[in-house]
C-alpha cells in the first residue's frame, strides 16, 4: 500500500484511519481496546507494520500492546514500569513533597532505525527504554535522579514526560520535555542529563527564569535540522537554534500563545504549526473558532488556517500529541480534538476536511506515511 | 485444584477469553491470580501493581456474596469456590458515572 495510516488515541479506545496518497477517502477501523484510554500510539519508522499502543484504565492500570500487522491485530507486551532505584520526592500541587509514583505512559517514541527499540515517557516523569520490542522496559534513571528532581512539579494533567526527541545525527543525544519541569538533554545515551531551559520565562513559578519548573507542553524538531527546536510552552511559543541551550520567544502575532501541540512541516524546516487555545482555564480556541496557525518564517509571523475548520461555536481543545504531519510530497497535516473530530489537510494546512467526526475525545494523533 | 474465575469486560477483551475461565491453582487469591496471569499473560499487572504486588485500588474480589478484597492474599478461598459451585469474581469497582 502507498498512502497514509493515521493512529488515533482516544479516551475510549484507539482507531486506525487509512487512505491512499490522495487522502480523500478514509477507512476507519476501531475501536481497538474499547473502553481503555489510549494516550498514545506510535509506528516504527523501521518497520511500519509494527505499532505500539499504550492503553490504560483507572481500574486495571497500564498495558502496552504491539501490532505487527499494521494495527489489525494486537498482542500484549511488557507493562512493568517499575522505577530502577529508590524513588525520591517531587513537588505536589500544594507545595508538599510527594514520592514518585507510576500512573501511566504518555508517549512512545520508536527508534527510526531499529524495530525493536522504543522509548516510553511516563507519569510520574521518567524515561524508559525497551530494546526487545516492548517485552521488557528499563528506566534511564539518570533523568529522574537529576539533582533538580525535588523541584519538579505536576502540570494540570500530572507530572508527565510527554516529548522524546531522538537526534538523527547523534545517537547519543536525546531531548525530553516534562510538565512541569522543563526540557532536559542527554549527550551520553541517557546516562546523565541536564536542564536546558535558558530563556524560558514562566510567571507561574516563584522565579520566572528558574532552571527548572517550566510547564513545557510540547517540542518539535525537523530531522534535517536537529539543533533547531520549537516549543509550545504553557504560555509562549519558543525556539532554539542551538539544541536547546538558549531559547527565544516566537509567539509574534498569535491570538493566544497558550496551546499544546507544535509540529514542523515535513519538507520545510522553517514552517511550523501551532493551535492557539484561549488560556489555561479556557481550554478552547479563541472566539470559538478552531484555527491552526502556520508560520513559514520559523516563527514570529503567523497566518491563520481556517478553510474547512469550524469557525463558529467551536469549544474543543487540541491536546499536545494531537497534531501531526505526514511526509508525502505535498505535506499532510492532521489534528484531533477533544470533541472527537479528526481533521486532515493534504495541502500543508491550506484546506481541511474532517476524516472522522464522532470519536471519543482525541488524545493523540500520529501519522505513518506508507 | 480447578477454580472458576469470572472476569470483567475489559479483562475478557484483553485476554480474549469467555466471561468465566477455569484455572488450576492453589485456593487463595494469590494462587488464583498467579495462575490467571500464567494462563493469560496479557493480564499481567492488571490486577496487582507490578511494583508493589498489591491489589489495584479499583479491583475487587467477590465470592459467595462476600467482598474478599481486603482478605489476606494467602487466605483460603470459600469452600464453595474450592468445590467449584461458585466462581471467584473479579470486578472493576463501580466508578465512572
């Protein structure tokens, strides 16, 4: 098959949407894991038939499921995310200290080259790696054990590690983001880590420019320019051109610089997309109009993309992993909403079409280009 | 010893099994769950926290119209469960509206 497979995680199961390269007609398959919350699914770039999913429930905990046939059938793999060492304590919402406790997997990041290698970001924040296709998981504990750990605190959704960027040019380098701790980078394959938050300013913490404590919502990177990172922070859209050493704001003329996801165009490293949300208490788009904003200048100057998106009475949210791109020649862009809609654009965001309209609340959207 | 075990929907779906299954196990909660996880590896970690080994908060164990959730995991199950006239029931606690 030549086309696109969209992996949709929702509050009540997972869905697999497929189309040919025209992206006009879509087949919806699901729900898989009906009734389970699926925070994320991710396909292996090294073997697109291999897909991981992270279903969980409040009753029965976390599962990891793996498909080796493109999402048609699934099998349980390992789900033991026990921390590798004695857990320390982190900040709780009321300023007290609380021990680290596993609650769920937020994000799966497969290796681009090894079908058996996959990383998992979890709550309470830690990074795990499996090198046997998900059967066993090992914590890269140097991150959780970082000396700043007692200053980390949960965002509204929990203290989650939600972003894992693998540097395509440097296998020893990984960058992760934690809400609300900030961005951390390793240059020795996960043994040691350091915070890279210089330039971030957050009014919601005692020292606005603190080393850690920032509520980073998502990072994005184009594989051809791994030193350029984009960030949607709780407030502010940010950019770094030195692999996170320094950040500067690129919110420019956005109608709100609060939001969750950020992605980069597949073929244009200076074209970046965000979805402005009114505020941290109003989790819906400004003016009830769902608009994706695109910058073709790497930030600061943004244009609203509205054609095909609801422009009145729209009060849904778009969560941090619910915006994605494909890599076809004309880049496709996909977003999912908490109202259960998935919209697709096959022309870099100029026009949009709903490809699923009545799903459970969408938590994540990932795209495989086949 | 063969124990009848009734499973909730989520776990039946996960294990790909019927509502009620039979496991050969020592007649204790621990014995039954160990055997269940061995027979259906997909259920590993769904009833007990892998880190602590404790029953998950929203998982309940019932049998013979009694709540056995707070019994010791090594307590002997009721005679009717051992004799096979009653199932050991695993329940997702009532929650979610």
